[in-house]
C-alpha cells in the first residue's frame, strides 16, 4: 500500500468529502461524464443500496482527506459493476486508481461475485489503459444517449468485463 494512504469502506464521516471529490472529478471531465449531477443520483443513497445487495463504496484517505473513491454496484445475477472510480487530481498518476481497482476486485471476489463489469466513455483513455492492464477485456462498444439539461447528450462507451475465479481472484 502507498505510504500514508489507507483504503476502507466509506463511513458516514466520508460521505461529505466523497461527494465533493465526485463533483470536482465530474466537472473536470465534461467529455467523459454527464455534467448534471442530479442525473447521477445521490452517492450516499446509492452506497446504502449497494451495501444491501452485497456491493460497497471504498475510499482512499491520506491522513484526514478523501483522495479517491470507487464503488461496486451489484448488477444482477453474480455480476457487480465497478463504478464511480475517481482519484483527486493532485493524486493522479501515482498508482492510486490501480490500488483501489485491485481492492474493489478483491472485495467482489470475497463477496461471491463471479464477474466484475464496467463501462467507460471512450474519451477516458487513461482509465481504459488501467482496466486493460488489470485484465478487463472489452465486450461491447455502444453509444449512450440521454438528455442533459433538456439537450441531447451522446457518449461513445466501452463495456468491459473481468471474470473472477472460484477463489475470488481475477482470471488474467
């Protein structure tokens, strides 16, 4: 683990800084995320919902600050979606996204999921490279269309999958 950095499930005290990090991260990537934060829903409510179904939200902290986050949203059957992976801009490029992704995959295996899936907009090339290097494989390219603030929004999206072995480790 990185010196001075701890990763753990989000607690009540993490929710306000977690939401702040999420908002900052979304706003820094207008071509990769829908900018209407109401579209995404409340992270706190989503985390509670995911936990009831076997998922979770992890945070990485450096002393008192939340510096990264990532979620596991049960996706039906034995699949769980890796989602909401965000790293504070000042911490990017130090391996924190990789650390958090690996811990989320390990947690998915511990919780009995057979597969970790995700989707990412094609503009997020560093994220796609990270996922590929860990063992995720593309399964579909799709166009995501919606309305944001009443206007059409279109995102080219890559769906990826990582099967987990019966012992909960990734098949790579």
